[in-house]
């Protein structure tokens, strides 16, 4: 399967299920300003794999993902403590960059995935 050079995945650890239909925006830092690149919603498996075409050449730069947690939690019985999560990362090599988010109502964490 071909996929974007930057992908993401959200797991709701409080339910043990993927976080479905979460809006996520992708930005790039250019001259100290955040440039909006694209936006997508997670699929039924909590993934976004199609932000950019698989053969897209992306610059070594600083990027940011902004996860809209308010909209996700508005479809549940749990109120969002964090209205959004932002993950800022540096792209410093040509490997695929998978940025997962592990989510619960009162916390979140991330790591560089594969």
C-alpha cells in the first residue's frame, strides 16, 4: 500500500479503540510562521495515510500536527479536558514519518512510529 510520507494514527486508550473521524491539520514552519499544508480526518481505523501523495518530496523542516480533540469528544459522553493536541516534530531524514497519538480524556502521548 502506498501512503503519504507523513502519516498519523490515533488510539483512544480509554476505550481501547481507534479514534474515528478526528480532524487533524498538518503545518510546516516557514520563516517562523506556520504554513497550513492540509487537513484530513481519521478513518475507521483511526489513521490518516493520504495527506500527501506517496511520491511527494518533503523538505527537511519542522512540522506540526494539530488534533481537534473537542470535536472527537463531542461525540462521546466524556468532556474534553484538552481541546486540542499539538505535536511538533522535525523531519531530518528521508524515512517515512509516522506520528501516532495515544489519547485518553485527561492526557495524551506520542512517539515516532514506523
